[in-house]
């Protein structure tokens, strides 16, 4: 049996496509024959065949507007939106360290790009009566770490709630909205964090990884997810093979979140 994802010729926007999960999603979709436009703060020197990069800061409204305009001009419309952009620059120290400016920054990075790009690009999807939107959330909205991820987790929770409401609104128009919730993913940034923790604890990189997994309450699989594993899940979810999946959140975390 062939497992062709039937994505050849589709048009996609992928945010934050130069590193980590975003880069893996760009590669996976290009491998499947998708025409991909991706965002980055600066355009990379090389790109996968089938990918075009736009330099923009989409944590700002002007950056989102410029990207949406470029996508419609270059592709003539869009079939797939994958909002990968996210992260946190909040200081450690719990709630008392989270100023209004920190809260605004976390929302501008983790919620508002998805809201703004959807608002700009959904009309073209509605007109063609088809499309898929993936919002990458995080298990942190279920398992926040009070010392360091309160604002990030709350912003991702807001993204999850927004996504669920949006899915109900646009499903009758033939548009699917799905959330993908990764746990710890072994990106370049995650490896750097493991190295820093290892140096502070006087251990090696593997010891640093174990410290991270312990902070998360353990990963039953015994390792973080790999970026390509998350990307392959997303490639399936945006394909016609997943045509009845909408309004749900798919977790990929090695078993970190315990369910009844």
C-alpha cells in the first residue's frame, strides 16, 4: 500500500522555518512536493528545493502583514498554514519577575502571529472552501514550570483556546484547524540548554538531558522527540489522509503528560 500524502502542488506558509521544528517542517513539506513560503528574521544562505524565505519579524503586526501580502502575491493563495513560531525570553524567578512588558512580549511571540496571519489568510481559504491550519502549542500549557515558564505556558494556553474556537467557526467552510503539542524536542536550543546545565552541574551532555527530563517529571520514552518526528506528524495532519481530523490537539511528548 502506498502512503503518498497527496500533497504535491499544495501551497504552504510555515513560520520560523530556519531552525528546529520549523526547519524540519519546511523540509518535510518540500519532500512531499509542497510549494513552501517560510518566515525568518533573516534569509538563510541555503534553502530546500521548493522553499522560499521571507525576512520578517512576525512578532509585530507590520511583519505579519508583509508576510501575508507576500504569500498571496507569490502563491496566489494558500492551502496550508503551519504556525511554528514560539519561545520565551521571560526571566526566571516566578510570577514576581513577570512585568507587563514580559507578558506582552510572550503574547506577541506565542499568540498574536497566529491570530494575525490567520486573519489575513483565512479569507482566501474560505473563498476556495478548503485549507488546513496547524498551530504548534506546547505541553507547557498543561505542565507549566512556575519558576520559568508561567507566561509562555499561559500564552500557549491562549493559542490552544483560540485554535479550538477557530476550528468550530471555519470547519463548515471546509477548513481544518489542528493543534500539535510537543513536549521537549531536541532542537539546537535544547542541546545548548543541556550543555549549559551540564556545565553547571559538572556532568556531560547526557547528564544535562537527564536534568531536563527530571524537571519535566520524566519522559517514559527515555528521550526527547526529534524535530523531524514532529514535522512528519504535521505533514500527515495537513494531508488529505487526515481529512477528518480537526478541532483537536495532538500531543507528541514521549509520554510526558500523564493521562487517565
